[in-house]
C-alpha cells in the first residue's frame, strides 16, 4: 500500500498520497506489505444491486460443535473439531491478510484490520455498517502503518463521526495479536481517558469472538480497571514460567500530561480529543513521538491523534500541529511532524446507503438548513459549523470574542480567496538588476516555499522609471499611486530560533490604465517573511519601494534599525513622516491601533466584499485579530499601517502629477 508493488489492481488517491491496492484476489500481510497471499473473495450475489457488505456469521451449528469439542478435550487434549478448525483458520487468515468484497459491481480490498472492525467490533447500536468514508480512513491508516517514516495519523472530523471507536479498534486489534505490544492512550482529561478505556476498549473487547480473545489477567475481575494485560491470570504473583500462549502485551491509559508517557516504548498510542487540551501540543509532540522509536531511532510504533476542534485547540497549537502534518508538504520522506493528517467533510461522513456511498447532497441540505436556522447568531452558527464541518477551514473556525470585524464576512472572503488562490496569486522575490543595490528592482517568480512576496498573478508592475536620483538622494516617483506600510522586527536572532515575521503591503490607490480597474484599491503586493538578519529585511523594504516607487510608513517601535538603514543609504525620501510629527514612522499606541482597526473595518466592508482582499493568510489572521494582542498579528499590522498611511496621505485625482514639498520628504528633525 505504501510501497509500489510489482502487481497492483489500482491506486487510490487519499489526501494527496498514493495507496496501492493489491492485485485482485491477493492481500497484504497485516505487518509486512511485502508478504502477499491469495485471499478469499466474498460475493453475496451475481446481481450488482444485491452486492453489498454483510457480516460473515458463524454457522448455526457453531455453539454445538464448540461444546462437543470442549467435552471431548477433557479426555483427549489433542482433539479438535475439524469444522471448527476450518473456521478458525479462515477467520485468522481474513484478519491477517484481509478479504475482497464485491459491492455494487466492483471488488473492494478490505484490509484485515478493517475486516476485524466490520465483523467483530461491537458498537453501541450493534456492529458497524460498511461506509466508504470509514473504508477510505482504513486504507489511509494502513498506508501509515506500512510507512516507515510515519508516526501515524492525525484526524479531524465531525462530532460523533466514529473517530474514537475506530482508533480504539485499531489499537486493540494490534495488541490482541502481537507479542510484547505495549499500547497506551490519553484523552483531554483523566476521566475521559478512563471512559475511552472502559467503553471503547474493554466493553467491545469482551464481546469479541472467543478465538480472538487472548489470555488476559483476570485476578482483579473480568473487567480491568486501569490496564488490560495479556498475561495468564495464574501466572501473576506466582513462581511459574510464562507460557508461549501469553502475548505479554498490554493496553493502558495515562493522565493527559505529555510527561506521563515519557520513557515508555510504545507499539500503539491513541491521543483522543487532542485539540481540547490546555498545553503546548507542539512541545508535547516532540516528547511523545520519542516513545515510538527504537534505540536506532527507527519508527517502530504508531499513533492516532483525533479531535473535534474547539477554541482551546487553537490556544494549544493544535492547528499548527495539523498544518505541520499536511501530506502534500513533504520534507525529505515525511511531514514536519511525522504525522499525516486526515479530514472527512460532514457531508461525506454522514448518512449513507447500503453500498456505503454517502448521501452527500441530502446530508449537505440538512447541514445547511441547520445553519440557516442560526443566521444572525454568529457564535452559535460557528459552533454549529465546527460540529459538522464541510471543509478544514470550517473545522478550525473560531469565533474570537475579541475580534473587531464581521467574522462571517471574513469566513466567506477566506473561502473565496482560498478557492481562487491558484489562479489569482503569484509568488516571487524582487532582486536588484545585475546585482547592484539601489538601481532597479526586478520581479523574479519562484515557488511559494521560497517566496518572500505575493502579488496578483495578472498584475503588471510599473514599466517606467519608479525612482529619480537627485544628487545622491533617491526620490520615489509613483508615491501618489502606490503607498506602503510595514511591521518590522527588532533582532537578528531570537533564542528560540523563531520570532515574528516582517510584514508589509503595497496599496494601489488608483489604476492609471496599465492594468484593469479591478486592481483599484487592492493590495498589489504582500510581504511576509523573517530573514536571518534584520538588515536583509531592510533591504527587502528598499527593493519593494524601488519596485513601485512608493513611500513607506514603518512601525516606529523596535524597528531594528530600518529607518536608520534608509537614511544611511540616501533613501530618506521613501520614509513617511505623519503630519505634525518630528520623526519618521508611526507609534503603535492605542490611538493609532484604534485608527488601524477602523480603517481595516472600512476596507473589509468595501474592498473586501468586492473580492479585492485576495490573500487567505491575511484574512485568516484578521478573523483572530485582537487589538490587545497584536504581537501575533504581524500581517494585520503591516498591511494595516499601509491603510493608515493611505488615510493620512489620501489620494486626490488632481494631485496625480504633483510633487510633495521638500519638507514632506525631509523633516526638520530626524530620528536619533
């Protein structure tokens, strides 16, 4: 499934990864995909419409055969019932290698662990039905189990989507057939971990077919309280040898704190409702994933991380963990986290027909009707969207009570911008022509991962001269049409190796005929990057000013020497000094932040509604913006100061060809 086999029937694309389905009539070994065996094909009818999954029941005579076998074994220990033994061999073969099942005219390969889930795992309302959404997840999980570079799967889905049930089954299936498999689990609280253990592990375990229940410790009763140990009860506390029949495996649960698992070597791990904890999940993940390594640092264990996201999931950095688990962003052989994310929309994970196909349109109608009933109540509406998300964006949607903007409008804007970003956005960097600083800035398109700037794809940059040199002093020539602001940073390096990024935007205040009128009042350039040293950021801001011939309003507090850099390199005319102020830049005091918020609100309601805010990360940050915590809102501040600069030096049509007075460029007093 993970590796490309010599023969395979098809390739199923899930979350951007290729899952190789074995050749028809064959199946992979549960633990080694290189071992392939002929397996059973189940076809309940030759008529396609009568082909669907149904539980493979034991024969009516099974209990009588079993009773007769037990009676005879009391006198002849080597005796076994031939019919029973055939069933045992068949079911174990199905559990290890899987089966093929015909469904509505098409054969489906059912991995052994998914067969175990469908046929033997008891739920509240009976046994699971076959659902294509579960099938897709089972294939994806199996792909992760075979993948030597994967720590496992991280899943976000609708409420009551069966994520905990599936995870518990996969852990139990592995632990009940594997020697010395130490398995564990955590949830958002100790009580929740106990409930997960009692209701989703112990209860269905005790209802398993007897042949799938290994010897386990019953010294404290048949219902374990804290640990399910696969040791014979008679061996506990007595001076006897451990027999080969004992797996010596166990399933336990721990408290929710990361260090509770520190030092353990685990074969399987469930981290349930991980988005609802109150600690840093990025740091916790770095600790916990070491439990899945052997002494050679090879991954030998796997985890399943699940949640339905609440607001606390944002605070605990669950979203960052999710982003670093994107299977479409591979670094070397894996994702940044080593986990691989799995999301299923509520319409696809909802009600389905007998063949497992979801009633997508019907489910969506119900979901949208539930939302329509809550219109006008943003808090309740967003909570409803998180419960039944149709997209990843909705799953992580947070109603920020401190946000100053229309959250639903921002969500609509974000969806539209995300949908169109591949067609609308272009990524690149500005470089100096012939490598000579302060000459001409040239746009160089590049991959998104290495781009410092983003701009509209079809926007033509100024073709004429944007800068005029007067003696040794550079003067911007397009300062009426374009204006810019920026949120700089102070230090070259911070202790953690991270820090806030430099942010800036260029606003096109009118269109002079070189481009379409759609670009009026649009941010035609967005910068968001953290160079290794501050002076590289200063040079980037100079490049941006030269590219557009615009002036720059930097945040004055802890600018890292940006204004001094401009002055020292004869670029003082590019800096903006606000009216009645002695120094360049803007003080991020409360009054100026309030102005910034008001200008953003106006821009969102006017240009935002028209689809002119085209950068999804900016919109996403606006939806979480808190005027009292602007340190985490770099993009809102950088582009916001651009709006402030536009406010103080508003564009007037008859001023297009005018020049500012000398005192507008050069104040009487400079910064120290």
